[in-house]
């Protein structure tokens, strides 16, 4: 993880700065022990937790990546030409390198398996959470990627998701329109509804209703985000009282997410629950990952600006789970 100290952090200690930048707090003296064990070096000088930092200081925090084993799965290609590549990202595959995932990422797979004849590597133009599956649009060159990103920023792209949620909405169609902020709690990446937040809006449509073996309702929804906030669909479903099946952060308890994030252990094999998740928690989650799938995408072609309409069906893990339910 590479850092460059901003002017407003002048005089902070290294430990305080890294603690501010981490996405989640570390308990007790774990941060200090981690910093002392990483042998941080800047121009032949060792950086210690108590070192006073200065603007422009660049350093890297190196950490073993327990999730970095084996090869990333093959990426199903939905669309491919000289300018645009769209893949169906599997659930569990991180999009970009992190402290925990470096090689087993979508960008690594794109770099090593999808370079064109000129050696250009495709890059994603938008994001999907690691546990979310579905369509990811990539520019075949850096210029095409920039055009795609500009289209997303200008809201020239339409997206739709399939989500399996707990409960049964009273209406066939409904909208959630609330302000969202990110951070402020124990998990820095977690978003929440807050009057001081940015406006957000999602349209939901009921596709199917189900009952589980105990008679509890679940609903398959088509979700169309009209804004692009972090974790928007997950936050909106939680706010509406229909949390996403399998969501470790916005579902039964954020303690599940924190326990896994702070464990430092190797992630469980794809398609299975982590051993740190108790049987009761597994029953509450129902599925090993969040049941969210990016199923539809309309994007202007980065070379011609012609709309490209793409879709991909529910993946087998969500489909197999749905088949265990009773359709209404």
C-alpha cells in the first residue's frame, strides 16, 4: 500500500497517519506492532510508528496477502472488440489490488490474459464490490478507458442489478431516495443514511417472491441505481427493511465483516463460508456472498459512441439457492 503524505498531516506521527488512512480500525496495539514489523524504509531511513511525518513523504506499507494464492478464474467475455471489453466478473474476485489481494484480482487477469496484439492491457472503467458478480466494462487502451470513465461520470451509462433480498415489499415497484455518507463508524468503508450526505436514489421492481422452508419471505428484485454512491443498493435495501441476502456488512451484523477483516487469515475457498462465521450467522446470511449481480449495462461505445446493450443471467450460486425456495 503506497502513501504520499498530504500537507494537512504535517507533524503527525506515522502511526496516527496510517490509522487515519486505514479503512477499518485495528484493535489495541496491533497497528504499532504491524508498523514495527514491516521495516518501512524511506531513502535508507527506517520509519517507526513514532516518526514525525512531513508533506510529500512517500512510503509503502508491505503486508502479506493471504488471499493471494492460485490463479484468478477465467473471465467470461460478454463483448470484445478493438476498443471495448466487457466481462462477467465472478463473485469473490477483487477488482483492484489491495493489501489482501494482489495477484488474484480482475486487473491482474486482464493484464495477463487479455492484452491486445499491440500490448495494450484493458482496464475497468467502473467498480464492483468483490462479492458482487456481473458486468464490468473495460477500455482496451488507456484512451478508451478514459472515455468510458467520462461516460460513467456524465451519467451516460445505464445499469441494472438483480438482488435477492430478505422480506416481501408491499408494492411491486418502489423507490428509495435518501442521502448517504461514507464512514463515521467502526468500518470506514461502510455507508449509512445521513441528512448531511449526498443524494441517492434507486428504483426497485419485484420480479419474484419466495418463501423459505420456515415460511419466511424473500424477494428477487431488479434494481436500477439512478445515482452512483458507494454501496448504494445495499444501503437502500437495508434502509427499506429488505437487506440483501448474504450481506456481511449491511445484513445481520457488521461484526461478521469486522471479524473477517481483522483476522488476517486466508479467505475461505470460493463458494464456502469462512470458518470464523458461526453456524447461526451462516443461517442468517443464507449465502456465502452477497446476492447481488450486475445483470444489465447500456454503455456508449468508446470508439463510436453508439449505445452497446449487454446482459448476463444470474450466476449458478444464486440460482441454485433460489431453487431451494418455494415460489409464490
